[in-house]
């Protein structure tokens, strides 16, 4: 039996698209790095409820119909995190209000990815993959 199993928290993040085909990113106050809306799964919480809760807490948006899009494992000095990224539907994007955890927000396109400091190169690949797969028809 292998005793080197990965111990990790679970993070769930959303790819929220506006009418122009851009996605929402938030700048964390402490790290000054950009991230996708979402967060960690709490103990005894199912994945869909956790994602809906985190998106609501960080953006005031109600998301529905989450579909897993990508996964990866992120490691930093604080934690190892198994991340799941979801495409979601938002009914009223105008309800957006940024949480106090973040200092700024941007709606970005594929061309903007290299201009912002995303938390990890793996997240950059997820965002680029999203634009490649889901943004056909947007300029």
C-alpha cells in the first residue's frame, strides 16, 4: 500500500462570460494576483452547492447549470489544491458586485491573458482553453 497519497483541499472556480464573450477575473487583495471566481469546498458540502455559494459570495451572481470544464493541481507555500473549473450560466450579469476579498475586476478576452498576473500558469491554460473551445462566434 502506498502511503504517499495526495492531501489537498478542493477548489472550484467558474468561467463567467458576459455578452461580449469576455470572462470575469478578480484581483485578490493580499496577493495582487488575478483569479477566477470561486473557492474551496467546505466539509459536508456537495460540489454544486459549494460552487453556487462561492460565486454568490465573491460576485453576488447566481449561477446555474455548472458543467466541469477542466481540472488541475495547484501547489503554493500554503496548500495543495485540487481545482475544478466549471462553465456556468448567469441569468442577470448586471447584479455583479465584487466582494471585499478583491481589489479589482476585469472582463478579459483571449488577447488580455498575457497582460494580467494570473495565480498560476495552469490557470492561464484553462482560460486559454476555454476561449478556444467556447468563444467561437465572439470577436
